[in-house]
């Protein structure tokens, strides 16, 4: 069976990002017919519609990786109660030129980690709004609003004991969602 190749988009460029740690750890809970690759978004230029006809190499790479994937996994930080600009920039790039969006139809999961108790809930709601417009079917439940606390990850960088049950359930639902909606 052809594996389910998933593009992982992390909404933080920070070296020690909790969200990148989560992206690295949570994919280990997926079955073996799923493979995950984090797409690079930190080297994309600021989106400028004037460049649609002549995109940068980094933009072509991003669009190619999204197009080649069968599903999406967004793991994002929350900045000022919304999604970080670097994530919106990447989404805008791969949505254009008009009519040539790479996102359409790719089933997605959304999760995020923040230091605040609301666990990126506002950012995720904003992201869901954007993804709905882009025709991305997005897993509704369970929601994953995660607070960065001692023990979230173990020393090896895996999900800690207190969160493993919930995140395994999340992954099981995500896997079923992708299988249901993937082309
Ligand atoms: C934040 N942070 C934050 N946290 C939160 O829960 N809600 C918020 O609205 C914000 N806003 C915000 C804005 C900006 C500009 C920064 C730099 C930070 C804190 C944020 O949760 C924390 O920095 C996380 O560590 C970011 O995720 P990464 O980079 O660790 O993945």
C-alpha cells in the first residue's frame, strides 16, 4: 500500500521551539504506513503578488512538497492570539497564483503548544478559518490545545507519560481522517 506522505508545517522558527519538539514527537505515534516531513518555511521571501509569475526557488520547493503530500499536519505557536506571520506567509505562498493552490483537498490536522494555559486555541481557530477558505478538510475533534509544562516531553524527546494517552487518541483520529479524505 502506498504510504501516506504527510507535510508537517511548524509555526515557529525558534531553535528550541516547543512546537517543533511536538512535531518531532507526535509523529512517532503514527502507524508505519504514514511518513512525515517537516517543510522549511523560514527561508521563504515575504509574499508579494508581483512575484507570482516568477516565484523564488524556496517557494517552488514548498509548493512541490505540499503537492506531493497526501495530508497536512500543522503544529503552531500562537503569537498575539493568532498564527505567527511566518506561517501565514507560507500559507499565502502555496495558495497562489489564483487557481493553482497547493493546499486544496489535502486533509489536515491542527495542534499547538504555548506557554499560556489556552494552549494556542485562538491561533488554531484563526488557522481553521484560513484552511476552510483554502478547501482543506480539517480534523475537528479531538482538539489539541497543549500547554508547555514540565514533563510534556521525556528526556529522549518523546511525549511524556502524562500526555501520551491523549495524544495517541488524537493521532488515531488524525490517521482515520487522512485515510478518509486523502486523494
Ligand atoms: C507569544 N506567546 C504567546 N503565548 C500564548 O499562549 N498566546 C499568545 O498570544 C502569545 N503571544 C506571543 C507573541 C509573541 C510575539 C511571542 C514571541 C510569544 C508565548 C509563546 O507561547 C511561547 O513563546 C512559545 O514558546 C512559542 O512557541 P515555540 O516557539 O516554543 O514553538
